[in-house]
């Protein structure tokens, strides 16, 4: 597997904090969970009413979604399986090359 | 020639390097290839100079792609632009005029070590690959390492952070090499363009403060025309404006450094998309993304030939 399957089951989630309290909760959450911020690219840049796209490992997805749901913070999944998306990005290419 | 190159797929660093040599070999009258230094891991930092050799003191546009390793659509665009410039020189009067009156310095992959690493080990790597003393984490954010309000708001002084500014300004050999080249060419380079992803934005200074640049009217007008040109291709709307207010505050960025060093028009593109695929923009979207962005870059370059 590409990248040794390291992204299998990982997801990219879009979180939209609406209040300063939401922002505080999200920052605290991301400090505790090992997340890869896609946008913005730093915790200090998270602000109310702007989307936060975060790559989260498959082992932390349940906790992240549970915490966000508990805090009533809006979130949705952008990429449901990162490994598949990555392999799709290059797999098509190799078949084309073969052709 | 039997050199077939597919511009609608992502290419590895080796393939991009071979492609650069081929462009240099097959277009000797309008292409020059040279290196401006070496990366942290010792890879050459190759530049393609495009332009008719009309006279030695032509104005120039600098464009770099791939500052952040995982933003693969950047290098794809740089290659696409070179292909368009060379293929349309005879048929497109606008491109012919640009190539006759300007030189384009194109750096398809700025962060060569990071890009190679994103192909072989970690697809979502962002930073360079330098080692930091006393820390296991590697890499500096090359767009927080420029000597302008270095390591201030919007950058991090912690080596394990994605926006790590580095141990000192221009600590990254890649940043140092480009800064040195642009300092040397200062009198001729009139526009600096850096290609990033994703958010669909066109940004200009300042990034590190909420203030208006002295030549705001001219820069705003060029940006407005550029996003209109981009929109004309497929109807994709880009936001544009000062980076600090349009995106967020960040210090040590290349567009602020270039502007502060006398380049009157400096822009950063954030290409497609707005998050559906993010850094994993499918190859099927390379063509439309690059087609629309080429229109925007041509509009910016054309702006240099007008008086403002």
C-alpha cells in the first residue's frame, strides 16, 4: 500500500466554531488530540465563524466527534478515508501510464 | 520529439527535473535553466528563465511553486504555465508580447526536499526537511522564514509546530538562495508570485500587519483584473485582498519580504479548492485549475507593462 497504509481510516473534518467559547473548546481539544491542521495551519489562527479543516487519525475520530457533539459545535466530514483518497490520486495515473 | 509529458497528472521530483532539462534542451531560444543553490539535503534549486532574448535589461516576473510540500497543485501549475508559455508564443499575441518584453523566472519546486518526502514517506508533509538541534521534529515553514517581521504573530517558535519560523531568518538554504537571487535581480524583478493551496484566494501585502500598502490602488486593480480573468475561464470565484485581512495574520512571509525589498507587485495564490479535497485535489482538476490560473498570471504580468 501507498505510504504503508499510514492514512487508512484517517479523516479530514471541517469544524465551524461560532462563538469565542466554541473557539476555546476547539483549541483546547486540538491541543490534547494529535491533529494535523490543514486550514488554518496554526491553532492561534482559529477564529469564530471561520472553517477549520483538520486531519485526524482513525484512532481519535470517535473522541473528536464525541467532544464536538457534546459541545454542540458544528462539524462535517470532508474526506471520509484519507488513504483511499491518496491512493485514488495516484492509482489512476499508473493505469494511464500502463495504457 | 518523442518526449511525451502529461501535464494533467502529478509528477515526482525526478520527473519534474527531467522535464526541466527537456524544456531547456528543446527551447534554447526562449528557455534558460540554472540553479540558484542547494537545498538542505543537497538537491539543486533549479530555475527556468522564460523569455525572448530581446535585450539584457528586461523587466522580470518571479514565480515559485511548492513552498509547502503537500500543496502538489502548485508545482503542477508551474509546469503547466511553462508549457502554455512555450506552446502559445506563436499563436497568442498576449503571451508573445509578455515573452518579448518580460523574463519569467519559474521555480517549479521551491521546497524540493519536502516535495520528495511527500512523494515517498508522508503525503501530508508541509515544511522543509532541515534538522533542528535538540529537537526530534524536523522542518521549517519556508513561508515563515523570510526576514520581515520574522517569527512574530502568526508564526511559531516551536520546532514541532507546522508554522515554525526556524532558528533564525533565512535559516533554510532554499529561502536564502531565493532571497539572494531576488536581491541580486532587484532592479529588474517587478512582480513576485508564490503559488500555494488551498482556499481560492489571491493575496497581497501586508500579511504581518493590518495596514494599507503605499501602492494599494495599483495592486488592488491588478488583483481585481486577475481574479476577473480567472473567473472568466470556469466561473470560479476567488477572494482577493491584503493577506492579513483576507486570510490571517502571518509573519515572515515571502510576499511581505519581496514587497519590502522593492518589488512593487507581490502576490500569493491559494489555488483550488475550498476544502472538498483540500491538498488532495484530483488530477482531473489540474487542467481547469491551471487554465484559469494561467489567465490570472498573464493578467498580472500584463499589468507590469502598463503604467499605473
